C-alpha cells in the first residue's frame, strides 16, 4: 500500500517548463523515504546513483511508469536536489 506523504513536492509550483514525466519524477521523490533521501550524496558518480537508487534500467534511465520520456541521471540529480531542499524547508531544517 502506498502511503501519501505529508509534503507535496509533486504539486509545488516551479518555474521550469514541465511535462508529465517531470511531474512523475517529483512524485517519485515525494514517496522516497527520508532515510533513503538522507543517504544521497551529490558527489556520487552516475554509476553510484544508479546503484543506490536501484530503479534505473540497463540503459541508464530511471524506470518511471506513465512517463512520456526517459529520465537520465543528470535530470535525476537536479530534481533530487530540489526535492531535498523542499523537504528541508517543509520540515523546518
């Protein structure tokens, strides 16, 4: 059973152009546990991120359902950074 988090990064307004895939990626990070997200290190190599997340295809794209395009590690890095900042603000840290 999927539990809806108390925050809502998915629907938080943002200035960048976005599509269904961008929204799905933000929802993906909404549902990532705090403990997992706290492990993330922006200095990791692409391979380390792929291994840590565990949800990338052999082609190096994040496996997201109902998405219009592929999410590569570069976009993943950018958006997880935004998600971490959002969660810090939300949690008052």
